[in-house]
């Protein structure tokens, strides 16, 4: 989770947002996604347009099956911050899930260009690399079949 906060730039939070945002993170960790979504929406109200909060909202939408809303939210984040690695990652795997692989490729590349460092992120970076290689034909058949799933569950 710490690397995810780094990707989303969780430092420098405004006081009005912190309590709701932290509450949302705690609720999502308990798999209380609908409740977390409410907390994230309150955090967004306290800090309108906050890309960190918007990305957590997109993750919550994905987990409850509102993938169209998640995609719209990730795209909104990318309009505000075109280098938001977490939004590129989340959007890429939504696109792969919906059989829009060619649209996912630039988002996987953008994620990998700004990939977070560290042990916690390595699994996700590897997964993005394998998926990209599979989509672009740069991997063997075994890698291709293993790399095209929806991504690690803790992010959706």
C-alpha cells in the first residue's frame, strides 16, 4: 500500500481531506468498498479535483463492478495529471479486461515510464511489463497467456 500512496502522491494532504481519505483506505482494506466510496467522495468534496482521491474512487468503482465509471474517473485524472502512473495502470487493465488491448498499450507504456520503485511495486511493474510484452507480441506464448489478466486484485 505504501508504494501505491507514492504513485498517487499521497503526501501533502489537506486537513479536510485526510480523515475521510484515511477512513476510505481503512474501509477498502476491510473490503467495505461501498462505505469506502462514500468516504472518498467526502474527501473529494473537501478537496475538489484531488487526483489522489479520484484514483481511489476509480479503484472502488472497479471493485464494485462499475467499470465504466472507473474508466471515466481514470481518464479524468489523466486530464489533470497526464503522468499519473496509478491512473495509467488502472485504466490499462480495465481496457485489457474489456478486450481493448490496443488502447491499453500506451497506458502500460506510460505506467512503466513512471513506474514506482521498491519491493512492494515490483510485482505490479513485472505484471505490467509481461502484459505489455504479450500485447505487443514481444513475449512467448506462455508469457502471453499469463500476462493478460485483469491485474493484481489489490488494485481493483
